């Protein structure tokens, strides 16, 4: 690969690496697993980068590669990459940002999200990242209508879990 392509890839990766870290937090439960998954996603991004045509934003393409890699590895070896308990995500939030009631509601929501399937977690992750349905559909490789339908089903599922 030429130096210009390499420089372009490294620059884009550095600018958007938080996307990969967020996906890693969603699908891992320890720092070692996080680092392993981050490395695997980076490798897959590097392998696929020469084929990146720029038809979508780099960040959208990156979400797609990262989520697909994480889901594939999760399905191959559930003992190696486990879906993370959202306690770590909650612990990263500053306690002063939320009162006790809000923290309890967040914990309940994250516990409910843990019960979703891999694809449902990916969809809710993108939704919570404030991605619109077009971006979600591009990232997950589904139609915009399908993304909306799935999201509505996920919302109903979460309501059922939270209010049995």
C-alpha cells in the first residue's frame, strides 16, 4: 500500500477511534478483551480500507466494519468476547451529572439492553448515538424502513422488559 493511503487511513482512524472504543465497550467485559477487539477491528478496517469508495461517510463505514467484526467474533467465541455489563459504562459517568433516581433509571435501562440480541444492541447503540435512520440503515446494511420497524420493536421489547 502506498504511503498516502496509509497516512489517510491512520488520520481517519485517529479522528474516529472513539467509535471503535464504544463498540468494544459494548461487546467486551475486560480491558484485555477490549484491547484485543480494538486490534481486530483495526486490522479489519485496514484490510478493507483500499475498497472504501467514500460513498458513505468514513464514520458510517467504520461503524459498520466495527459492529460486524464485533458481532462475528462474539458469535464465534462467546467465551472470548462477552457482552459487557453496562455497569462499566455507568461508572464512567460522573456521579454529579445524575441524581440517584436518574442513575437507577439508567441502570435499569442498561440492564434491559443487555437482554437484547446482537443486532438489536447494535441498532440501539446507533440510535443512542443520535444517528438518524438513514445512517443506521447504511451502517447496518438494512433498509431505512427496516431500521424503523426494528427500532419500534426494540422499544416495545424494552418496555416489556422494564414493565413486565
